[in-house]
């Protein structure tokens, strides 16, 4: 298209990521006690009806029991929801499913963070993957699961990723000096 601006005018980044959990208090406890996030406000409940149905494309009889916002150090906030709906799908999506996803947590000390997860009885998926070459060279990662089966990732690249060395618009990272 000619004459049209590419992208959203004024875009600065991602504000928050919202996801639904089966038990809000269990999820908040996991993200606060195990991951280290901080809960900072909550809202709800909200009854269904036309407004909720129109705004969120949910069943008219849906009840949003409560939502809670969490902050996890530097980065995007999380908005956790607990819903009750007659047509609710209660199966956790896999990465390969439409709508599948994961959250990745960056840590400075990968080994200490992995041991912390293990000490809290968290299900670890496989063994750490260490990338030594290619665009992700310098990165170590592993997936793990929440008590309700949501996939999360632990990731570290203390000296940056290989592709960042030549990338003009670098991601924020402690290894990259402020310009």
C-alpha cells in the first residue's frame, strides 16, 4: 500500500500478556513464590451478558471470577484470569496447537535457576539445550511446566545471542551497554 504508515502509530512495545488459568490463587502463588513475580492489583468478578460477550467474544453466561496483574522484574506484566463459562475448553493447549504458547523467563544464572525450580518440585521437560553456533549461539534454555500444565521456558544468554552482534536494533539485555 502506498501512502500508508507501516505499523501502529506510536508503538512502544508490549504492555501485558493475558492468559486464563484454572485456579487463580494457585497460579498467583506459583508465579509469586516460585518464579518471583509480584502481584499488584486485582479486579472482579464480572458477570457475562452482552457487554462481556461483545468485548471479549465469550459465552453470554460467562463469569470472570477475578483477574490479577503480576509484574515480573523487567519486562511485560501478566494479567491472569479465572473464568467460569458453559462452553469453556479446560484443556491446556500444547505449543503445536492453534493458540499454543509459552512464556520465557530470562535469568542471569541458568544453573541456579534450574536448581531452584527442581527444589520446588517443578516438572522439567528434557535437558538444557545449549546453543553454540547459529543465530541463537550463546543461549541456554529449557522448558518446564506449571502445576496446571502451562509451558514456560527458562532462558539465559549472558554474553548475548550471536545474531545481536550485528543487529542494529538490539534487544535490551544486561550484556549490552546502554547507548
